[in-house]
C-alpha cells in the first residue's frame, strides 16, 4: 500500500502541479462574483442573504479540492470566501482586481484548483482569461453563480441559498 501511495505521489509531482480530474481533464478553477450586497455602496458588508450564500459556498465545494482562494481587498469578497477558507484551513490570498493578467499568472502557478472571488466587472474577464467561455456582463442582482473553467470548457452553476 505504501508503495502504491508513493507511486501516486510521484506521478502527481510529475504533472508539474496540474491537478487532474477523471480522465485526462485538468481540474477546474472556479470563479464567482461576491455574494449579495446592497446597491450603491463602495465597500459594503454582505446582506443577510449574502451571508447565507457564503454558508452555501461551503456545501457547494464539498468534495472539491482547492489549493487556494483568491479575493480582492473588499469586505464583500472576503466575506463571501471567508467561511469556506476557515472550513478548509486555507488563508485568503489577495489580488488586485485591476490586474487580471497578473491574477491569471498566479493562478496558473498554483498546484491545484483555485477559487477566485471577483466582481461584476471582473468575473467575465477572469473566466475568459482562464480559457473559458466569456460570460455575459453581470448586473447588480447577478449573485450566486459559480463558473468552473477547465480545458477550455466552462460550466456555470447556481448556488442554492
């Protein structure tokens, strides 16, 4: 058994950090917009509905591996990802939402799947630059979608909360 585990570990190291899911598909990276906030405020806290959604993020990611969680330096992104980060023991990594190419470079250097929590004006570019199908522009009430981007494919799912 130890020999088998050692062989599996060596095989994973040989992949150069590219996690693989069933078949030969690379593991997806996940992108979502922060959850529910009031309109028109610069750095608001999540609403009660948004806080419920942050708990739903934990359930949605159950069984899905994550190597890192990236958030911008706004309360709403940190509050969206915070409960999942605590549950997983992952420290939130800050990124500059004005520099998507730098974010993408950092994500591609990670040793496994990543969750990026962005904003209505950044999520479409992030999904696109990860190699996925660019989503339509997001409006204020567009909360709760998660895009899984892997091997040029994009799957969009809605959180239930």
